[in-house]
């Protein structure tokens, strides 16, 4: 029985780096996180839509971070208002928590302007792919086909597997 197989029709494009330009995207997920030094940010995981034939780099992930300001230790809500407008969240909607606001962004669509740049930090140079800004989508219906994370290239069986604590190595 084969568990894994290769499929050369499902590969990354020759150069996996997303080129500068405009891409139709949707928000795959969003979460709050922090750097090892404690700087807090919101991380937006965007995917370039595969239902728009004009899009290059279909299914590629882009990551957009919104940082808390050092002076106040808070997020600039103008950033979320601006993104919310581009991603067509409901104007004036009230949220019971910040997490509820972030969850409202999931599966929303927009156009992202992508730019690649080189930055330097502590004497090291880094290549960064950044989302500079967002605009409303020209294709307002999301028909992107998401890959099924649990069954990609794995032969499915419908038998249950029971695992006891003693079976685990930790």
C-alpha cells in the first residue's frame, strides 16, 4: 500500500518569489502573535486566489503584519478601518472582542499591491515581500478552491485508529 506519491502537476512555479504587482487575494487566517523580544503584531495570512486566471503565483501565501505602536502599546485602529474598507467588512459593525474583529476578516477578498525590497537589521540584509496596501476586489465572488489539508496526496481509509497514551513517545 502506497502512502505518499509524487504529482508533478502540483508544483510551485519556477521562481517561488512573488513578483511585484497587484494580486487578487483572500485572507486565509489572522492571529495575534509576538516576536521573541515581545513586540506584538497581528499576522494576516493571505492567499493569492486561484479562481482569477490573471493572477500569477496562484495559491502562494503572503503575510502582512500590523504592529502595535511602541509609544502607546496599542494598534492604530485606522489601519484596521482602512483594511476593513478594502476587504468589505461592514461599516459601523460593533465587535465584542478584538478576536471577533480579526475573525471577521477571514475569507474576505481584496487586491494587494505587492513589493519586494531589501532591508537591513543588525548588519544582516533580508529580502522581504510586502503588501503595501489593499483595494477592493474587481471580482467580488470568491470561487477559490482550497486544498484539503487532510487528504492531499494521501490514500484515504475510513477505519478509525485508536491511540492510547502508552503509544505516544512523549
